[in-house]
């Protein structure tokens, strides 16, 4: 009524209903016919006030049923053809649409004719597009935003991919390729109201699909860009969000096939209409790709890195969690993001962001080296959200993210910023803290073990004690001071190896980079807005002790003085009270607690700084004493020689 755009959602959920192919296809046909009747009713009405500002979004959930490849293929064809079940595109393939090769597969069409096809050619069939029109016909049509659109289709947990009970199916591969290749035709005459049934979100989790399925999707994406001659509503022609998590058979081969399509996908209109690089760089091939738990390794990660570097903006969100990626793949992704950022800056793009969000959770092979490269991408603003939960991030990796935050602070507080920018880092589940379960039999034993590793700890506690902000830049004078500084409880049964692993606290290293005053510049005055930069950092389940929490509080206070809104999530850490969690997340009611914790950190630094100064003075006094004793010893030796000579003359 007030003229605002509103969407109505029709959520159809028939999951876990034991639907077979015939029942599922009949259900979809009936649903499409009802929607089509609604479209016809609206299009026959001269006045359409109810639909002028409203779109009906349909979400269809068919997961956990008994649908086979044949049933899925028919469902895809129904959606592509706007419910026309009489269209049989698979029987219309011609010889020119098949690539020749030596490996052959036999298939039979609806008329009983047998055709010999190559296994690899199956992935590259060129199905004739019955929706194509001539150039003159296109000029008489206008692109109308559909009022009925399939917003989501979920076919998860139906075994149709070919790596379960059922074998790979040619018709299914052709159907999924055509789904991404052409989608629905939203170009209708002005007196019609369009209906778009190609799902915007396609979810195919745990369906047994493999590399061949991904190659069909990739070929469909490439064909769609090759055949497009109109730039408008590009993402409406095919699914813009694809979720294929849990299909272990995809592996590196499937990841490489998808990545290749993202790297090479360029619309024909880009070449024909003279668009410059800046216009092309703002378009996405796909909004989101979830390829988690698919057995993807470094080769797949490097393929996506190439796609991002050569075609910045091809993806908005990439989920590679729960795979087999190591530092090698993480380094490739980090460097590619930096290169994509450089390319976008050189083009003069309004946004230098190459990827909105990158998820690499639970890739245990990613450690400090990979984090250093990823932090470099964050520091230059190439990625706005990054999640590296439950990997192998330790002190060096946490320190790299601290440096990245310091770089972002300088970038956004020393330039004119009219709109706030938000970045997010989540390194939860990486046990880089020093608080572990205590199994203490005696304080003396704990101190003996801690003393044996004082030299190792001191390597990371140098050169920063001049400033007030780096607990990791200081050492303690005694074992008692060291235990107070570290603040954690060490499991004695873990032995020396465990002590070496947790000797450095990642949270303190993180804060040490933020609070490092060696390279700090004079505080800049506030710009057009109070906080041009906001950051959220996740440190849940990181074994953080009280000393680390105090250091994080000091970092938050320091960032606020620079005009940066920093919030840190420390929930799910052992013995951390809710008030502390709220304080570090920026709750105003706990501001006094935040200030108190920051002061505790600074006081601890003062104590350790004084201890370090006393230690330095003691070392200097010892050196002076040794020098004097050496000089005194030589003079005494010389005197003794003189006396010996005197006695000899006597």
C-alpha cells in the first residue's frame, strides 16, 4: 500500500516423505501448473495493484526422498521449460553438438534410436536452445522482473549423482548443464507477467555427485556467457548460489572444472558492446559457491586462486571448509586475492574487494604460513570476511592478523571515509592460548619445567617493551613473574613437547602488533564519521587466560582512540564470565570493566618493564664487575711476577 517493494514467500517442504520419481515429478508439475494459472490470471487483468511492488518467491524442499537421476532430470527440465513437460530437448541433439573421442557410451532416445557418444563428449553436448529468437524479435521484447520466481530448490540427500547406488546418467548431466546454460526466458511481451522457475539457490548436498556433474555445470555456465547478448538480469538466467557440500567424489577434479568456468566466463556482449574493464569487473559469475566437505585439496584451491586472480569479482562468497587444503593452497588463495585487489585498483574500480567472504574452516593443514598470506589479503582490503576456524593457527598466524588490522587502521583513519567499512576475522577453535586443564602435583615441578623454557619464550619478548602495548614484548625477572605474565595453567603430563607448543600466546602476539608503538604515527583527527572502520574478531575456544583477555581489552581501547570500532568474541573459553564476553564485544554497560581490564594489562606491563630494567642493570653491573676483576687479576699477576724476580735476585 505504501509503495515499498515487498516479497511474499511460498515455502513448500515435502522432505523426508519417501517420494519416488513419479510422485515427485507429478508434485512439481502440479505446483507449476498452479503457479502458471496464477500468472495467467494476473496477466489477463488490466489492473494489477497487488503485484506492482510484490514478488512471490517459491522455495521447494525435496531433500531426503527416493528420487533417482531420471526424476531429478525431469524436475530440472520442467523448471527450465516453465512447466512444459512435452519439451524433450535430449532427443534433439545433433551430431555437431557432440565432440569426437575414442571412449564411447551408448544412449537411446525416446524413439528407440541408439546413438554412440563419447564419455567426455557427454559433458559438452550442445542442446539446441528453443528459447533463442532473432535480433528483430528481441528488439520488440522487454525484460520484466518476474513476479513469481523459484527462490530455492533443495534436493539434498537424494542418491542421484552416480557415486552411490545409481550409475551416472547422461540425461541428468544434460539437464543440469541446460539448467545453468539457459534457465528461464524472462524476456516476454509487454502484456505478459513473467514466471521464472529456475532456482536462485540450488542445494545438492550429499547427493553422490562427482567431477562429471561439476563439468556439466561448468560447461553450462560457459555456454550461458557465450550465448548472452543482453547484459540485464544476468544472474536471473541460472542459479546464483550453488551448494554441493558433502559430495566427496567431487575432489580436485570437480573443483578445477568449476574454477575454470569462473575464470573463463565472459559474456559475448562484453566483447560486442565495447564495455570497458571497469564495467565487466562489477559482474559476478556466481554469488556463492559452497563446496565444503568435498575432498578438495591444494590443486582445487590453486584453481580457484587462478579464477579469482584472472577474473576478480567472479564470486562473492567461497566456502572451502572441511577439505584437505594445506598452507600451499592457502598461500595461493592469499596471493591471488592480493593480485585481484591490485588489478581492481589499477582499473580504478569503486571497490577493491575481490571476494566478500572466504571460508576455510577445519582445514587442519593450514598453519601460520598460510595465515600470513591470507592476512596480507585482508590488510589490503581484498577480502572483507575470513573464517579460519579449527585449523592450526598459532602465535605467528595470530600475529599476522594483528598486523593486518594495524594496516587497515592506518588506511581508514588517515584518509577521508564517508561510509563505515566492516571487516570480519574468525580464528576460533585454534588453541593458541596458554590456558589448559591443570593437573598440578606441586608448584616446584611446574616452575622447574617453565624455567627450562625461559630462553625459548624470551625470543618473542624483545624490542617492544618501550611501548605500553605489548605483553609479548617483555620477559619476567623470575619464575614467579613469568607465571604471572603467562597467566595460564600448563598440563604437566604433557611434557616438554606441549610446553614448547603453547609457550607463546597467540592472543598476546595478536595484541602486540596492534599495540606496537614503534611505527605508530600521531593520532589523526576524526573524519566525516566517528568510526570509519569496524572490525569483529572471533576467538572462541582458543584457551585464553586472564592475561590474554586483559591484552585484548587494551587493544580495543587503543583502537577506539584511533577511530576504529573493534569487537572480539571470546565466548566458549574456559572460566570466562559473561560480563567479560560482553565487555569485549562492545556492550556499553560493561565499559567500566573493559577499562579496568585494559588498566590491569598496562599495570602488568609496567611491573614487567621495571623487572626487565632491573635485569638489564644487573647484567650491566655483572659485566662491569667481570671487567674490573679481569683487569685487577692481571695487575696482581704482574705484581707477583715482580716479587718472584726480586726473590730470585736475593
